[in-house]
C-alpha cells in the first residue's frame, strides 16, 4: 500500500489477499468508507500489512483485533452503501439446496424468501468488492431494493439452521451408503454371525465330549496369543524420541499461513468451557486464520449458556447439532465438518490444553510431507497423575501408547489407531475417506485403520496436549468400556473380508493390527481367567501337594505366570521410560497398583461385550472438571 499526503487508496483487493495500490486524485470508495467508519490511516496501514503477511483479508484482521464488532463494521458498510442492515437472519426463510453449504465455506450471500413478502438477498460485502458494488448501486438504484447487508456469523447461522435436516441425514448415512463395508452401523454381518454361531456350537460340543482336552487346547491358544501381544510391545522399549521437527518449527518463518480449523465436540461440558477457550486462544496461530468450532448438541442448554457468558472472538463459532440418534462425538464432528473452512483440521476434547506451538509443528510436517500423509497424532500427557493410583496408572498407560507405541508404528509406516483428540488432518483427505463413522464409539482408531486401507498413512508429532484422567472409578469404567466397545466394532469391521483386507493393507500391517487391537482385547478379556487358573493351581498345591498336578497343568501355570509378569513389566517399562523425571515423581510408588489396574481393564472389556450386544451405539459420557479443581 502506498500512502500519499492524507489519502489512502486501494486499487483492488483480490480474493483472500489485500493489495495496496497507488493513491488516486479523488478519494476512492474504500478510503471514503474507512473515513466514515472513523478508522484512521495508521490503523488501515497496520491491518493491511497484517493481511498481506498472514494471507488473510482486511476484514479478518480488523475483526480479529477486537477493535470493532461485526455488527458495528457491517452496519457501517450498510450505511455507506445506503442499504438496510440485518444483524439477524431467519434461517426458516432460507431455501435449502444441496449447494447451500458452500456459504459456510465462502460466506458471500444467501437468498431469503419470506412467506408474505418479496424475496431478497443478504450479502456480506468486503473492502475487495466495495468499489464495484458502489458503482453498481449508483448505476442501478433499483438493485438496492433486493439487497440487505448482514454479518458473516449471522449468514452462517442462518445457513446452519436451514440445512440442518439435510445435513443430519447426510451425516448419519453418507458413509453407510457410499462404503457400507467401512461402517459399524451393522454390528455383525450375516456371514460373521453364522460363523460365530458355528464356532460356538463346535466349542460347546467339544467341551461336552472332551472337556479336558478342549480346555487345554483353548488355554494354550489364548496363552500363545497373549504372549505374542506382549512380545510385540517389547519393540518400542528402545525407541528414541524424534525431535527433528521441533527444530524446524523454531526456525520457521512461515507467512501466508493457511486457515486451520479446530473442532471441539462439547456435551455437558459447562464446567470446562472457559478453560477450553483460554487454551485455544493461546495457540500460536493468527486468529484471522483460525476457524474454531465449538460443536454443541442443540438441546444442551447448560453448556450453551456457559459459552454465552464468555466473550468469544470472531474466530470462534458455535455449531448446534440437531438431536438425532446416535448421540456420539463422531456424529457431531462429521456434522460440523460441512462448515470447516480450513485446509487442515485439528480435533480437541473439552478438557485439553494443547501446546501453543502444536499447530505450527503439524503444519510444518504437512507442508514438508508427501501428499499421502493424511493425519498426525500429538502425544497426550496426563497432568493429574499424582491424584490417585488410578490416575497414575492411566498416566503410565498413555505414556507407553503415545510416546512409545504410536511413534514406533509411525516409523514402520504401519496403521495408527489414532487417539480421540489432538489429531490433525488434511481436510481434503478427511472428506474423501468419509470422515468419522457416527456409529463407531471409538471413531479415532476406526479412522486410522480406514485411512491406511485407502492408501494413506499417519504420523506423530512432538508437541503435547495436556489432559486429565478420570478420578472416579465409575467414570473411568464407563469411559474404558466405551473404548473397548469401539475397538470391538473396529475389529469386526476389519474382519468382514479378512483375506481381501489383508491384501488391501499388506499382510504385515494386517498382522500388526491384530496384535495391537486384537491383542489388547484378548489380553484384557483373558487376564482374569489366567489369574483364576493360577489361584486354582496354587490352591491344589497347598491342599494336595505338587504331585497332584499333571505336567501339562504345571507347564500351563508357568506360561500363565510368565504372561502376567511379562505384561506388568512391559507396561511399566514402556510407561516410565517415556516419562520425564517430574512425571515419574508424580507417579511415585503407585506403579505397584498395576495388577489391580489390569483387573479393572478386564472388567471394562467384559462390560464392553455386554454393551456391544445391548447398546452398541451408546456413548458413555466422561465428566470433566477444570484443572484447578483437580489439584
């Protein structure tokens, strides 16, 4: 932009970029508009420079600064153009079409058709178009009779409202209709149910005819699979953290940053809303290039009221998800995806406190990675590990998974069962694979597998997200049962065509999937059975002496002991080695509760079996409290 004398002139502003031009002899429309707004030349220069630097628009930078509200800015626009201003639009007057959601991405104009009045068009003008619009209105005064000025947020709100029924249908049915073999809507296909029934019948008959032999064979098989899953977890123990991307982030001087969308699904989260907004506002990314959506259930009045009490910036939008079943997080996220304006998308949970530079690192990795890099997983770190033995065990588990197991799988280019939060995606790929399955209650792991099956891969980043583990046993059990239920859903989806999917993924990746997901399920389900067997053997030895046991019983007892001790040891080694000293101090000696924690995992797994049968799509809600109340 060039400034001459007292006149600031703009020749044209194209698309998302503001370009300053030479001053003209007469005051231009944009300069006159700024004068009518009371916006001085220094501010115009400053916001224009920011727009050039960030690759955004003048309006985005001005509104992000908080100097002026949307209503004030676009109200002034309406007065300057001599058009009516409407701060609120009635979404019932917007005719829904299949292309309506384009206005959620590029908010320009929408046609409204009142029942007892002539149709009119609500527009969102900008500095880039003010010259052309002013000339058109001056040349054709009748044009203004059909136009009103509104704000971007009001226009988007009306579009969200107008298309909610269509959008809900698409959210629930798109994946099922397009690729039913990826959807968990049907728990068991006919062939799977038949084979399961045949297997159960064979097992019952074998037990009736030869109970001892059947028991021993089943025991050997489950013990061998349990051991295989344990040995697989030995590999990440010597893994060293890869922090090369952190240097890239520190050295990066990125400009012209893309829009980054952040989706946060909220349901009954009134206690942590303020903490969440503060954490998101600390992210190191220009607010003019942020598109944060707080995705709320439309009937969750308490959470919505809590949000209303907070002063949200123009970069934060509330998305109301109409009531429909199932009421799940993936359904809410997929619904909100229709309005995601970002080239990249991040997912956070209500209680999350992401590192301020996490978006920078994710963008650097996407920018330097190949086009097949679809998603990135940030490590999740438990910040309340010192509260109880349960939160300490949870912290050890997360440390092992996010800082040992997932980085190892990423280096091997194996499928990643993504965590439910701090996932970063290329928006185009996320949409192309069908987004999240609204019927899978562990949507993250399911999506990680689907991305791999469709030829993409996932990786990990280093900047962490802090969150708190449940402190109440009933809340923990409900949450973990939901996770196990979702993993069972994902496993059943992957087992619909085993041979075909193995060829699709590659046999190595397919085996890793079974060792990771299947091994986790099997070890949790069989863990108490091994303990019961060892207690039985121990009781027999005490009562009748070792001679009363057969050699096969002793061998099985030794194998079971090795499995149990090995599972505890690897769990602790993986978790503690990945921790920093401060975390180890927080855990202290609570690691001794590991056997009890594993029994709790088993209880959750068996509960998941029940829930999969009787309430497969029920989302067990985990309550959250602000950090200060956990300390």
